[in-house]
C-alpha cells in the first residue's frame, strides 16, 4: 500500500527529510551524480561527525523496507 505516492511510510519519511531539512538537503546535493546517491550519502552520514543513522522522526536509514531506487531517483532530481 502506497503512502503519499511512495512505496511506504518509511520511504516517504526519508524522502521528506532529504528534501526538507535544509542542512541535509544541502549535503545531499553533493551526491546527485553518484551511481547510488542514497546509499553513498547514508554511509557517509553514519561515519561522519554527525553519526546520523535515522531521520528526525526516528526512521532508520537502514530500514529494510526503504525503496532505495526511489530515494536514489529523488536525490538525482532535487
């Protein structure tokens, strides 16, 4: 069942966070040309100074239900 046009609530929440949290959005812009921008971005987020592994709403960036292909496309379009 879709959630606001996304595969599920988790994917929607991560996409919303990527596009609407300004510091995250700015950082994500540098990954637009990567073959797998979302996977690369989340790896770097988890290892960097922020140690970020979830959205502000607590959705894990490693949640198995995430539609990674859709998140990649969203990052490329932003």
